[in-house]
C-alpha cells in the first residue's frame, strides 16, 4: 500500500479579538480563491494534511492553499496564500 507524506500547514494567529476561527481553501493546478473548495476550521493555527480535513481528497496534482480568518457572524478576512509546492500524489 502506498503512503502519502503528511504536510503540516501553519499560519500566524490574527491579532483581532473578533476572530473565532479560520477557513482553509484549496485548489489543484490553479489559483486558490473564495470559490475554491474549502472547510471551516476552529480557532486553530495549524493542521496536518491530508488526515486533518475529511473533505480534502488530493487528486494527484500540486495544491495551492489559502487561509482566511472568520468573525462570529461569518465575515472573512483577506486570504493569505500558502505558497509551498504541496504535492500529494504517490510516485
């Protein structure tokens, strides 16, 4: 059975007292934006993929990630893009 190396994504916590969580976006083979696949996370600043998000199922290509901060009514901050070359395919 093949093994996919896990990747730890980390970001800096928002300094705003209004932040109650974060939203993780991802896109394979293209730019990530607010229409990309996403999952709402709790008030955490680190996640291990692919195991940490049930909705994240890598298709084999390079993946681009984005993170936004959320307030209590669902407003989102500007997106920060994680630019490392994440590859989740088995050779």
